[in-house]
C-alpha cells in the first residue's frame, strides 16, 4: 500500500460524506472528483484488503498526485476523465458508492498559473483540464457581446451581465483580455460601487460564470449524475457535495425525480417496475457546522445530499 501523505487541502463535510456513503470494508467505491485525495484517503482507511476504490479527475495535476500518493495501493484504480465517462471507469451496477465533490479544488484556486482566482494575477485560463478546449481568454476574444452577457447572466446570476459584457467587448477592441487582474478590474469598473454586494468582490459572479462555461460544468454534472446512478448497485449510495445554487439545484432535482419515479404512473396502482423510483433520499441536505466553516471558510456554501439506489 502507498505511504500515508498529508492532504494538500481540507476536504469539506468529510465525516458527513463518509457516513452518507456507509463505507463497507469489502465494498467498491468511486470518487469522481479526486482533487487532492482528502475524501479518498478516508474511504481507503475504511476499506479492507478486498475493498476497491476508483479515483477519477479531469485535472492532469490531480491525476499525477493520485498516482504519486496511491499508485502503489492494489485496491486503487486511477482514471483521467470527466463525469460523463463514469461508466467507462465503473461498469453498470458495479459499485457500492459514488462520491462527487463538485466545484474547484484549493490547489486549483491557489495556483495563479491556472487562472481561477481574481485574488492572484495570472493567465486567464480556468480550464480544469488545460487540454480541454478553449480558455476563458479564448472565449472572451471570440464570443459576441450577447453570448458573453448570456453566459454571465445564466451561470453567474449576475444582474449587471449586459453592462459587464459591453465593457469586455469595448476593452478587447484595444487589447486582448489575457490576465485575471485585467478581467477583475474591468468587471469592478463596470459595476457601480453603491450597487455592489457587501462583502463580495464584484468579479465573483463573472469568474464563476466563465469557469462554469469553459468547463461545461453543469452539463457534465447532469450526465455524471445519470452515469453514477447506473454505476451503483441496488443498495449503493450516491453522495454529492455542491458549492453553489446552480449545482445544488441540479443535484436536488435529479435525486428528487429519481426518488419519485415516472410521473405518469405516480400514485397509481399497478405501476410497471420500470416506472418505480430508483433512488430513496437519505436524510436532509447537510451543511457544514459553524466550527468547520471557521476552520475552512471555503466550506461555507457547501451542501451535501445523499440518496440510495433502490432498484436496478
């Protein structure tokens, strides 16, 4: 087995997620968002010699870290890919639990070269996989004003989206927008000081929106949830940690719909097996304690939802 290593960042809702997964020593589990292995390390600590854990991440740096830390553990398989490929990594009805810890990892946020944060100047990239399509700088250079405004409004829920898009298009006519500082300054100038949200940087929603867009995050979350349901055995658990309302709405809706079954047959006697619910909700949504938020402020918006598969 691989030697123990200290986690590079604090995993959010760790004990709650492990309780939700109900890890069994001989079970098979899939961590769809390895990050830096905080949750994976504790799942492995609960597995026996017959247990198995598949570690997945779309970020090559995360995969390299997984290989370094866990590559010598015979219980672990490591796979590079996105949520929509989960069934490539775990065949149907083959795992006892799937964990999806959504959002951006601390190592991604803290590395200026990745371009995720306006707090540190760096190239305007934001791709979770640097080989995974256009960067944010590429998108802002090519998209028209209406498309930029749509992305910022839909994925950032930013009420000044049109004003920000107009400022971006005007600025790029003089010079490309290629750094996080340049974009943050543009957005800040576009939002009147008196109308800004207290305690929040004015570029927060725009950065979120552009990151979601270039990484196709919402689309892949929906595909990943569907793939995770297929990968689970009956009795297996799906645990998902979301970090903003756009993610959580999709998780909540997916679990709710799968727990109600086919709406055509809902509440009617004699429903065919294919119309019956496939998930049962496990408890209510869980949020971090005040103590966890104090230790790790990035946990403050996290929400954990858990459901159990009840039929194939």
